[in-house]
């Protein structure tokens, strides 16, 4: 139901045309946690490859506070998080580098949802969270077209200089950052809600009846025997119908 590319991957595995076409062509929704695979020389979610690392605790500025990802998150002035989003962490006693943030503009009509709000950080104003629709054309050399929805949610440390990229992605989220991550997982993995069955009401109005149905785009049908149903020509909700002799039954077909 949901594919997640973690921070702990070498970005060189996401750079040649067959690889990028395969990953970008996946139709299932996908979350991408690492900035390096986003570059224009990789999957193509950004127009360049500028990659500063965060150097301390950061907060985020949110562009769409009503988005489900930010449910339950305290925001202050300018829609900036009241509490921190992520911190610098250590692994095996070694201090790791921060979140790698691509500060170039996004490609493919991506929507930026949150950026680094800490003015003293090298990644200030860089995108941390953003989303893309299926069908978007990306900014890599092969101009891949996305097969499904994508959410960028940057989290996880960059490895210290003496280890490989496989050691990247140490958990660095605060309580608020973790809540946002779980909100994001629910948002990206949710399925379409079940269809709402049509409703129909009939009210007497003088010598007529008023038939109202929802959704209004449904087709009103009538019957005298509950066996044979015929569309009511020119009927739109609400429809005023004359009262005649005998029985008449109505239903709505989507």
C-alpha cells in the first residue's frame, strides 16, 4: 500500500535512466526520506543538487497548516512549529551530520509543505516536506513521469565522514516530528473512502410531489410495479412531479 525509500540508501543506485524510470514509474504511493536521491541527477524532484546538512535542532515553517500531516502540531507566529522537528544525533558514540536538504527549487509542480525555519541553519528555507501528484514530469535528464503520488519527508542523519552511506538515516525526530511522520504515513496509505449511497426524499406540495436526491447527478427512475424502471426524462434534483392515479415508485441510479 505504501513504498518508503529510507535515508539509508546510496543515491548512486537511483541515477541511471532505467533505475529512475523504474522507481518513478511505481504506481503505489511512495514516501522519500533522503534528499540525495531527489536531485536532478537522480530521481529529479528538484532542479539542482545543492545539499547543505542541518547543523543543529531545527523547527519547520508550514505552508498549509490544515494539511493532515500537521494535525496535532503546535504552530506559532508565521505558522512555525513551537517545538523542534529534529535534532543532531550520535551513532556508536560518534556525532552524525544532520538532515541533507536540497535547497534548489522543486521540479514537476511539486507542492512545498514545510521548510527549515531556523535562520542560523545552512539549510534555512530548504524544503523538508513536499508532495507531488501522479503524472508529474520530473526534472531529471530522462524527464520521468510519476506513476503515483509522492511525498518527500526528509528525516534521518547523514553519515559521519568515516562510514558509508549505509550508516545514514539514524532516527533524529522529536516527539512532534514523529507525530508528523505517522500522520504522513496514514495520509499516504489511506484508501479512497467507500462510495456514499444515493439518498432520495419525497414531499407533498399541493397537487404535486417534490423529489430530491443526492448526489444530484444521479438518474431518477420511476416504476409502477417495482420490476420495470424507466428514467424520468428531464428530471433534475429537486424535481416537481404531478400526482396521478395509481401507484408510482422512484429510485436513484448512480
